């Protein structure tokens, strides 16, 4: 039971193993088979920042494996507000759970919590730093989408667009993709919201091509994947500062048709900001066959089931403890 704190802890073979286990979870997520492999286990789902899909899909994934979920969703209702440290909180909560999933607004907070924890801790987002399970489900989706086009992750062209400074999903995803070979990254953002230099440097060191630009139109040309992100208002000092950047980079049907090569996969970690002043990914693309955003969210359950099964070392027992379901 190791923690999952950063994608930097993975080798390419680990990623492939997670994807293989995620594939094997498909019958259980679709209720063709049922397993109680985690019967009696308790997952502490601790979310100190808003979340829809990460919190619920981690919870569903644990339930689908037969375990129970205890939710902590309000930082104001916890004793952290009385000055208790993350370290003490980690030691205490790990006495009540078999595994903990945690999101918190500070970079490094989940690692600090994990230091004291006696059970595995999965990072569900630590401020602007990392979001490892999102990167895994994103790359799993990329692999599937490219496979249906007879393409591979090696050699792909991916554009990442928007708030690359604060977007933890693009930080984790680019680090994860860097384990593959000869990828071309086109990083499209306002200069002030560029990808952290350390990440760009690392991509180049590993032999990938990186182009950074503020020009979305030229950046959109000739990609296999375009990955949009929201302006992360919660990471700015004030709303007016975030307003400066909102709405600068938008994708809609007309821009897609004009600049993207046909079949370019459209991704977004979600939530997309659908307010008129932002609207980075327009609803007029909702029926587009290359829009993969809801395949990403569906795949999130499989990947999170795989993380639980691997971390709690029950992969071998899943099939043995399963039965067919006839609804
Ligand atoms: N992608 C993602 O992390 O979404 P939530 O914030 O809704 O969990």
C-alpha cells in the first residue's frame, strides 16, 4: 500500500499496469459482474475544496468494489480550523479508515497529511500542484481515443490551452505524458499563465518538443489532442485579476472546423466554465464525435477502481470474489 501523491512516482510500466487493471474493471463498473472484494473496508473521502466528479467517482469506485465510504467535505467543520496540523489530522483519520482520498487547497498538503497516515493516501488535488488520478484517466482516455484512430501516445501532438500556470491537471498530465517518447506539446496560454518552467524544462530534457505561444489559431493546427482548461479563478488574488484572462482562449465549432485537423480529439478535465464571459469550450460542440469530455469522466471510475485495487493489493482476488449480475 504505497501512497499516490504525484505522477512523478510512476514509471511507464506502472502506468501501463494501471491501465491494464482499469480495463479489467470494465465489467464491474458496468454491473455485468459484481464483486465484494473490498467488503468491510472503509475509505475516508476528505474533500477540503469543491469537487463534483473526483469526489463522487472515487466514492462510486470504492462502492463498486464492495467498500464503504465516509465523507468529510467541509474544512470549517473539521478541527483544522482550531489549529490542528495536517500531520495530526492524518494520523487520526488513518485510524478510522483503510484508505484515504484527499483534496486540499495547499500544494504539498496531501503529502504532509500522508507522512503521518498509517494507511495509503491518494492525492485528489493539492492546490495548483498535482492531480494524479485525473492525469491517469486523461492519459487512459487519450490512449483509447488514439487507438481508435490507429495512433499511439508515442509521437502524438497535444495542445494544452488556458491557465497552464495554476492548472494542476495539466501539470500532472504533461509529467505523465513525458514518460512516453517524442511527443510534441503546444502550450497555448497568456504569457502570465504559462506552464511552470521546471515542467517545460523537464519535457525538453526528456526529448519532447515544446512550443509555447499566445496565438491560439496557429497553435491549434496539426494536433491529435486539444486539451482545454478553465481559468482557475480560485488561485488568483482577486476575481478582477482572473477576469483579465477569462474568455481569451475559446473553442467552438467554427474555430474547430477552421483550425483543427479533422478528428482532433477535444478534451477538458471539467468543470468547464459555461458562463458567457468564459465559455472556453462551447456547447455547440456537444454532439461532436471527437468530444471526449464525458468519456474522460466515465473512464475516471475505471481508473480509480484500478488505483484502489492496486494500492490495497486485491487485484488477484477481484475475479475470484465475483459473480455475474442479471438485472
Ligand atoms: N476534474 C475535476 O477534478 O473535477 P472536480 O473538481 O469536479 O472533481
